[in-house]
C-alpha cells in the first residue's frame, strides 16, 4: 500500500506545506536523509497557535497540536521528495514544548507527532526522539517539532 493510500485510509489530507518564516529551507536532502525544519502548529487558516502549555493549553490540546505539526512535516516532505513513498524510515524527531516551569508531560505532548508517524509508516515510523521543555519559542508558539527521514533516491 502506498503512503498516499495509507493517508487516505487514515482520513488525512495533507495541506500545502507552510512557507518558511525566515531565511531557511523547509527541507534539505543530504546523504540519503531528509532534514525537515522545525514547524509550529497552525490553525485551519494557516495561522500559528500561540500560548503556553500548562497555562493556556492542556497536555491533551498540545498533543493534538503535535499531530497537526506532524501532518505539516509530512506535507513538507512530500513537496520536497515528490512522494512520501520515498521515505524508508523516520530516523529522529526533536520536539520542544513551550511550557510552564512545573509542566512535566513533554513526552506525552510530542507523542502526537510520534503516533502519527507510527500510524502512517508502521514499524518504519518508529524513531529516536527528544521531547524537551522550552522557556519560550518564537511567536509564543506552544511547540515546535523537526524531523529527520531516511529516503531512497
């Protein structure tokens, strides 16, 4: 089954990839890897959510945001590769959560993205990961996630 078939089966429609907000590329392919720049969660109008997890958003809401970021990471990967069928493995996910100092559920939040990758890629979606707290993130976004994918030529 192709990845586009799998996405359709899961009821996921990839949006157009978000444009970079500064001087960087959304994705760089090098040495059989695709490095995806960090993304923020966007609402249905393409505007980034703002707020702090543990104060403005619950861990459950933030986990949903992480899933939205994962969907946008897939959109960037598809735009860069031409097809997600070129992805052979999700190698690494790095997630930062803009949270209150007493918040401790960072891994739970980033599971929103990790679970999506598992659903889409199966065993090849399992990855190494970092989930950490941040005192602030650009534009007060509640989280930012980047990923590294192994790809075939």
